C-alpha cells in the first residue's frame, strides 16, 4: 500500500499540472436547459445550462447554479438573480463562481452585480396609448371608449414579468479564477486549399437593396451542402425562418413593438446579391422584436468538393427606430459584424451539423463601410466556410 502512495501523488501532481487556470472575467456562453421565470421560480431552485461557446472549456459542458432571488410585484420591475457554481464535463467537475453579464436578445437589462431587471409595463407603447385615451375621455368619453375597444381588439396587455424558456442564451462571467482540468474549448480550423480559396474569392461580397440598389451588408459566410442540410443545421441550432412581408406580418410587427415582445417569424427587408433575392433567411430572437440574430442566404453557381455552395450575410440587430421612408420599423445593427459570423459558426458547430470549418481571407473586402440605412460595418474581411454533414 505504501508503495502506491508515491505513484498516487505523482498522478495527482500530473492532474494539477495539466489543469488550466481560467482567469476571472472570462466569459462563458451558455444555453438554458431549465426554464426560469419570475412568476414561477423560487429562491433556491436549481438552474442548468449547457456551454455552447468558450475559449477555455469544450462546448457541451454542463453549468449548474441556483436562483438567488426573485421579485415579481405588479407595477414594479421584475427582478431575477442567478448564480452559477459548477462546471462539469465527463468525469471532471469543478466549482466556479459566475454571474450573468448579458441575456442574449433580451428586453431586460443586466446590472453589474448580475441581477436581471425587467421592464416597466407603464413605459411601453401600449401603456402610453392607455394614458392618451384617459386624457381623451375627459373631452370625448364615447369616442375614447370606441378607440379603447379597438385598441383592445388589436393589442394585448403587456406581460412585464421575466420568463426565459429552455434555449435562451446567457453570457456568464467568472468572478473568480478557476482551475479547469476538463477538455479544452479551442476550436480547430481546417486549412483551405487553393481550390477553396479560389471559390471564396470568386464570390461577390456586397449586397444591395432591392429597389434603389444601395450598397448594404457584407457577406461573411459560405455553406457547402444541400439546401436540406442548410435548413436542418439552422433548425437544430434553434433558428427560425422569416415570414414574407404582408399586411398581416406588418400588423404583427406593430403589435410586437407595442407589446414589447418578440416575433420569431418577423419579416426581413430584401437584399440582393448579384441581383438575386435570398433563397433562405433565418433569425434567432428571444423576447423582444428590437434584437435578433439574422442572416440571408443565396444559392451560388458551382460546387465545392461536389457540394452545392451558399453565401450569406449575417448581422445582429440591437435596436429599432421608425423609418418614414420605409413606413415601418427598421433595425440598428452591431457594427462589429465578425461577431455575428462567429455566433453563426458557434451555433452550427454546436448543433453537430458541421463537418469542417475554414476561415478564408478576402483582401478586396473593405474593412470599414456602411449598410443601406447608414449603420457602420467593421470587419476583418474574412469568410467562414462551413462544410455541412
């Protein structure tokens, strides 16, 4: 038995040596596996999420924590406080200290402490309409009643509580350094050959608006595979398609804005590539129309290793404003469009539908430009190529 002790110590030292220290402040992108809601969750409830992207731990690791505090009082901002205390992958389990630093595409705000703060229903467009009708009733009660009935038929009361269903994504930030001996999160990029570089460089990189042909988004992604493979990959990653722009979808857009909620099939404006409309469009929302990940995909001529090729532009909507020219609400985007390229890559890789990933430089792509609505675009010019299963 004594003879085994030195060997055991050596093993323990070896494990400690290979454990990587993850510094405080490191971000972990996770996807909820359990629902949390201020209307039903209680302090002490267990919360589980899966790691979907990280530079230090492999995607698929499980992160667990608890609900620390919940407030859900009528007329006040809902409060949700979560803490995460464990990271687990396979047989490796490590205690961590992490707080929420952001909720992806959420209408709520996250404080420095990690506390999630909800909206006030009294500050929504629906509430402002109600206030206007109250004032109108003082001068024209019957007319106000008619308008109130019409408003009630179109708009629903705002639910200001916080509800995050499984699939909602959070960014966690470590508040303390942690030693991690589990699998690494470093992603492998394949080396593109001459033929692939030529295929990428042959693709147009500038999209244009449909009517006035204004320069707009920059392409940043290519998919090699069938249409069915592309659709299956985005479905597995939790993305949805967009509705066509009709009177019904425009009305639903107005409702979503007024009611401060999401509209997962919200229509997109049409951008063209080489004069062609998109063959596919996908988006990913949470609980507000104002924010979404979204992209457009065009079928291109030719093949890559016997597979069909598709080119895409991807941007992250981070706010909305009303456009008198378009007579509808338009989105403002995050200017750092490479972040959205990486978000798409990470989502599809995590779905298990990607065989290989490449990153190909395109010297001709401008590093700074603007889209058709005047938003800045900042990029390194590279195109990610995903070969699909």
